[in-house]
């Protein structure tokens, strides 16, 4: 009896530890960013592969990985023209991958969008067409005809990995006259500034100059955990989409209107008009009080800042005030509350903190500045 009790206690202790451990592991890999004042923030990964083109996994794994990562929206964008597993997996129906993924996601919150990768030599290179009705109809001799068919089906089309050294030995994204024609005809709506583990600095300029939606994707072929070292604390690259509603139509509307920010290797990349509210929604004042010493109030304010996002922010102080414990460049950890000691030079009942966010980019090596209002409570 005693033995049983001890054993039960032991088992309970083990399950408690296990629950804590797995509970933490599960929540810590979920990608979390706050909503904007006027929009829902949806986490999307809109470029992925399965065995139905050149990937190594069945579509159910893509669905499960997305659910593990807290991804809201995915698309399996199989290569239309490149089907290396065809002998083992005869794939006449290019919609099959989507149909399977959609069925696996049934009963979950995951939104699966029908898409395909138009896979051509550069130019135009590879492009993803999302929100299509029938992938089979995109198989055309001429690349432009494939783009036109996608557009006829209502697609949002973006240029994939414009920096890819597999097609472009310089690794530098360059807009060709064919791309210009596609943009002019409304056949190219977005561009990847990050793909898998690469960043295309020039693609951000192409996006800004041509009003293309800024995209970032995993382009995963194997396993997300291996490619992005999730057990080691990594994260998959995603496009945060700012939608009016949590639905396929909501995502489509946001993509066509360019309401995105890419999260890539702990960097945020997007238009300043979306970066600033995203970061300001992530970093908010929790509380403030002035430090006392020997019973006397000082002119050093303790400002508690909550970071309700997964980003580790790298901030450079742009305020008039300096910090008591930190250099002007410092980091704020994700999902924590940090106390900053601010030397305000006087007792102030309100003031603004301003920081340049060094791990956020809106144009060529340009970082946004955010303001955190501090009000004594
Ligand atoms: Zn590709
Ligand atoms: Zn791809």
C-alpha cells in the first residue's frame, strides 16, 4: 500500500513534469504576433511542397507541422512542370495535393489555399499562383499563358526566390522586361524577399518600386524542424497577413492590398505603415514608477515593457533620455516583461520613449522608429 502510494506520487510527479515540459514545448514553437489596431494578424506560409512535386513528405505532414507552429494559413504549391516522383506517384491531377491537405485540415482552424508553382526558366523564373480554381488548367506551353490563366481564375501571383543562385548566379534579384510586362498586365502581384534561408535585399527594392506585396515563405521540401532548427529555437519564415477577417477571402484581400510583414530569422521586413503598428502593438508599457533611494524619490523611472510577440527586438535608443542600466543598443526578449530604467532628468507624469528597431527593415537598410508612450499610473 505504501509502495503504491509512493509509486503513484512518483508517477504523478513525472506526469506533472512531463506536462510542463510538453506544455512549454508546444506553446513555445507556436508563432505569436499581436493583432494590429484595425486588422487580425494571420500567420501564413504560402509556399510549400510535398511528394506531389519534389517534396519528401505526404501532405498530412505539412498540415500537422502548420498546426504545431500555430500557422493560420498554408498553401501546398507543387511545381506544375517538375514532377520528379511521377514514376512512383503518378500525378495527373495537379489539384490532388490541395485536395488531400484540405481534407486533413478538416475540423481544425487551419485555412488551406489552393495554389501551384509555375516553374519556368528565368525570366520569369518560378512563381506561385494562389486562390486558383483548377491547377490543371495552368499547364500551358507558353509561360505568359499560364499566368493569364491563373489571373482568369482570380489568382494572386508572386515571384518566388528572385535571388536564387540556381537560376541567377549573382544571387541578385533583377527585374527583366518580361517581369515588367507581367506587372503591367496585373499578372505579378507580389515578390518573395525571403525564401527558405535566403534574404533578397534587392527584391525589397523591387517590391517598393513596383507596389508588389512583400512575401516570405519556407519553400519547405523536407521537414520544417530540420530546415529551420526548431528544436534549437529557430522558426520558419512566415508572412504575417493583416486581414479584416479570418477567412480565405480575408487573406486574399490583404495580399492584393499589400498588407503583409515577413518574419525571417528574427527580422521583420515590410512596409513601414504595417511594421510600425505591428511593433507598437508588440511592445507596450505595462507599468511605471520612479526609483527611490534611501527613502528619497529619484529622477530615474522604472518602465516595464511587455513584449507580446515572438520577436527578440533589437532596439537603438532615439529618445532624449538615456538608460541607467543599458547601452543605447539592447534587446528585448520575446513574450516577457522587461524593466527599463530611464533617466528622465525630472519627475515627469508622462513622456515618450523612441527606439529605432534594428531588426526591422522597410527599405534598403532602413529601420523604422517606434514610440512607446509612458504615462504614470
Ligand atoms: Zn521554386
Ligand atoms: Zn517551391
